[in-house]
C-alpha cells in the first residue's frame, strides 16, 4: 500500500519505470495502470501508454484511448509521437489508412530533427509510390540525415538521379 502511494506521488519517469517493470513481469494490467498515470503528466508517457494499449486490443475503447494519447503528444510537438501517429495512419492502425496524413506527421517530425522520419521522407519523396517524386525535397531530407551521420540515402539519390541533383 505504501509503495502504491509513493508511486502515485512520484514523477512520470518513475511511474513509467514501474510500468515497464510490471510489463516485464507479465503484469499487463499493472503496466497499463502506471503508464496511464504517467501519461496524464508527460507527453512521452502518452506515447508509451498508447503503444501498450494498441498492443492490447484492436477495435476497443482502449484503442481509441491510445490514438487520443499519441495524438495529444504529437500535437504538442513530440517527434516520437508524430512518428508513431504517422505509422498508425500509414498502416491504418486504429485510424482509417491515410497516406497524406502519414506524410504530414512524418514531415513535421523530420523538420523537427527526427532522423527516422528524415529517412522516411527521402523514401516518400523519391519513390513515386504515392505521388509524383520530388527529388529536390528528397535531397533536402537526405542531406539532413547525412549531417546526422547517415549518408546512405544521399548517396543512393545521387547514384539514381545523378546530374539532376547537381546544385
């Protein structure tokens, strides 16, 4: 009882640690409980709680709660949440599949420095799978990723488009 009270008054980080401890001990209910508590006070905790709730059951009120939590964190500017929400839209998990919404959330996170989303933007913009390729914008995101130490996408663009990418 005292440990429950101490955790209730603790920081969101400590509550997330407790959630993870319980998750690893196969106490799914306890993990969700502490992740939800942390999510009331912390945007990153919203992302964690949403992931655990999404793992739980599709098509339930918990799925709607997960989408709401990650959307709040994404709207608050947390790039990890924007990345997760983009994935939900791209794959139609908990929301109707919407590639344009996936693109917009990915772009927001990429513009804010999320490396994974920068790499995803290169793919979105260079493949032509969903709309006409925009090689110059793909190059922009490839250069951002290269500045973070991931030069492979830029090299691949140069190899594929060669002269078109000359400044």
